[in-house]
């Protein structure tokens, strides 16, 4: 089924058809039944229901003859789906009920949940909303129980992402009932379901972070962890050497990448073993997501409003919750919203300026029209409740990639949200209550600050030969002659780093100016650590020196691994002072092992606010790693902003933070407002990229 999972159904069908006579010849009737069912599934996916039924019926007969009730239940469920697609809903319902009865007899709880979901979907289509709701609630009771029995956060997250449609169906049914009878708090129940469906793995991890689950673990097991982490580092070193040689074969690169993935999987398994053997983990009680009433009592005040979105294929929803009220709204389906979001992001990140006057005016108007259209879709229904309150945004789907600060509710005049509102992003409403289990202090006026900036990414960097840290690197001209080691090493290092997001890591000289400007804002009495050039390295980040700082500012590139999200991270110095390549990649895995006491961390370079979008979890990226490491507030970027604009933005932000003692949320708002009103920086590309995640107080 590997080819089927990859979407290559023709190849998958060929392999199954080749396997079928072999299984029949050797008398493997169980394998034959499974293969027949898989062939039926492939035809069903190709909308050939009649052929699918032929294979399913053969499979069904074999499962009964061989006494395989679990396989029989699966096939009955699949037959029900075929009849549902053919429009024969009564027949489909009968097959689903037969499947459910068998699944319950054999104790296949996951199978029972799936069939209950199919029954609920069918009852919904038949107009039996309350019956559908009761049925999907039974399915979700099973899902919630099964979820707690999965020790591995990675597997829990993976499993949870496959059942998001269960939660979405329950939300939609509750909202249908709310429209029929708004007095019964069905929309409040729908919000609770939405909250249960999101960032649950993050909430679990943050709960674990408040408990030392390694306490009581044997020294031998902890030594194993060191070995596994060392193995990851060693493979990374080998990987750099291979990618650092322009004569390396693609097969060598593929092998070392495969070894890295295996080592990462081994480390995941070890973390699961820690959880199984930890006395603290055994006693750990995971919190339930907050209800509306708990949210109002524990999180919201009269100056703060929560906007929580649920984006669905059929319908989307927005809940607006204040400290004393709840309102809900139906929004367009995902396809409509995604098109509008993509258009706005395109106008912002694909900035066009300096055009001839008529063209520039048209470009600016088109951008405003796109922003207004999206604002109308996702914000206009709630405009009366926003006033000048702080906005807590719990996004969903592609809304994670949208800076809400650019949205406009002022019609033809452009007055973005950031003019009137502090804006804070949260993975879920419940996240903040977990973060607050640890004391979160306001940022003190005498805050200590650690800055990492302007790392060395290649061996041809002028800083290796020059004492002037501001020296300029001309673009090297590479030759094919292998003798000039410097040229080849630089080329190879660039090739190595190109494997991440297919980009080169150019020097970020502007981050040095940015960092020095920030340092100049602090009184001389404040404790500081400045790590520039070669000192901005992985060893500093993974050591214990940063534990003593209230603020941590990291100005470097970020990279995203969509296949293995925990291998995403930050790029620090890739070369040491002796010109040797070194492991400069700080991955999310590494971040989860940090112990930080900082009140705020700022990641001021490329796209550090992005991550792999996992259904039910949102963006799995650096922010959640730093939250786990103990940082309650994180400022990240949604796209790459040029050096000069970033330096200007950060200098203003820190001035407001350190000299005027504004909160990070207020400082971010005012910085965006200041830059927007200056001609040079008025385009949203310059001021809207940075967002605050986590605590706002």
C-alpha cells in the first residue's frame, strides 16, 4: 500500500494484482483476503464502485471462511462507503452497523470509532442531526481514551492528526443546532470541541516541562541519551563533510540523510522509554482543555478578547470570547479563505515598489482590495466586539501564515489592526494557562540580554583573514580546479546548506548593526552577552550560559524540514576559527533539551514563525520548542525581511521595551504603527512580518 499512500494508485494496483495469484498459489487465504480488500479500496478511490464491490465481496467471503472478524468488519465498513458514494444511504447504514457490531465484539476500538464516524456522517446527510451528534460523541469518547494510551508525543500527534475530521464533524453538528436554537449554548460546546482538537500534544509537552520526568531515571539510561545525542551530532558532522565535497555522489548524500533520519527515530524511541520508566511521568496528570467559563475566569480580562478559528472543508467558524460573553459566526469554507489568504500574502511578500506612478497606485489599491476582502471574510462579523481590545488569535489552517496586523476594518481608508490593537498569537486558548503554571515575570528595567548575531556560514568569509568584523565579502567566482581549497570548501558548504529549503545562507551583515543598536539601548549596568561571528555557535546555545539572561535575541537564518519537523531549526556558525566546518544547526530536537529562564526570546531572521502544519497541532516549529524550554514569550517572523528593515524594526522594538517599559505586545504594536507611518517603511512587507506568541502580560 506504499504506492497507494503516495497517491500512485495505478502502480499500487499493479503490485496488488501481481501479488494476488501468488497468494492464491501458496494458500495464504488471509493475505489473499487483505489484498482483495486493498484492490477494492483502490477501485473505490478511483470512483469505480461496481468493480470495488466485486473485490470487496470476494474479500468478505474469505474473511468469513477464515474466521477473521476484524478483517470482516473492515470490509463491511468499506462496502458501506461504496454504497454511500452511490447514494444508497439505507444500504450503506446497514453495512456500517454490521461492521460496528463486529468491531465491538472483537474489541477493535479504533475500528469502532471509524465506523461510528461513518454512521454519524451518514445520519447528518439524512438530516438526523441529533442522532449524528450522539454517534460522533461516542466515537470521540473512544478517540480521547485511545489518545491517552499512546506514550510517544510524536505518535500521539500523528494519530491525532488523522482524526481531526471527527472533531470537525462534531463542531459542525453543534453549530447547526446553535442556528436552530441559539439559547442552548451549543456554540459554547462547539468551542470546547474546537479547543479539544488543537495543540493537544503541545499542551501535554508543556505539562511535562513543568515536571522533571528524568528524575529517578537510572544513570545508565541517561548515559544512553548522551550517546544518542552524540550520534546525531556525529552524523551531522559526517553529513557536512559529504556535502562539503563537490565530488560526493548523490547516493552518499541520500545515505547520510537516511542515517540522520534513523538516528532521529532512535532518539524518539528513547524519549518514549524515558516516559515509560519515569515515576514522575507515571503520576503526571494531563489537563483538560479549557471551557469557555474557565477561559473567561483564568485568562481573559476586560481589555482582552479571544478570536478562535476553525477552518473546514464545508464551513468555517469563528468564536469571539470576552471576559463576559461568547459570540460565534459562520465563515466561508477553506477553499474560499485559502485563496484570499494566498492573495494577501502574495501582495505583501511579493512587494512591488518604485513603479511608475499609475502602476504603483494600481498595485497599492489592489493590495488594499485584497486585504479588505479577507478582512470582510474573517473579521467583519465580529467588528463591534473588538473595540480597542487586545486580540488573542488562535488561528487554524492557512491563517497561521497570515499576519493579522495587516487586516483592515476601515474600508477605503487603510487603518490596519495594529493601529488599534495589540495582537498575540496562541497555539490554543489553553496553552496560556499551562504556561502560567510557572511564574511569569514582567520584563524588568534592568533586564539582562544575550545576543547572537552575524554567524559565519562559509569558509571564504572575510572575517577569517581580517581583523575587521565589518569587512565585506564579494561574491566569489568559483572555478572547477579542485586545488584552491577555499573556493571548493565555500562552494560545497553552500551546496550543503542548500539542502535545507533550497536556499544559500548568505551573510547577515545587517544583524550585526541590529545587535549593536540594541545593545546601545541598555544601561551599562545591565548584564549583557554578545556572541558575534564565530562565537554565535551551537555550543553557546546548548550550554548553560544562556540560563542567566532575561532576554535572548537570535539574529540568523531559520530552516524548515517538512518531512521531519523536529529537524527544522536555526543556522549558527558553520565554520570555526580554524576554518573547519562544524555542526551549526540548532534543531527543534536540541531546543527541547534546553533549559532557559528567559522572559522573552526574539528570533529576528528568516521565517522563524513558520513550521510544518500538522492537523490538530497547527505549526510544529521553533516556537513550541522554546515554550517547552521555559520561554513564555517568543517573537518570530512569517517571512524574510531585508537586513535594513529588520534592524530598524528591532531597534525601535527594544527601545520601547527597555526604555519605555512597554510589554512586548504593546512594543510590537507601537513599532508597527511607527514604521507604517513613515514613507520608507510604509509597505506591510517591512513592518508586518513579526508576531508575538505566548504570554502578553
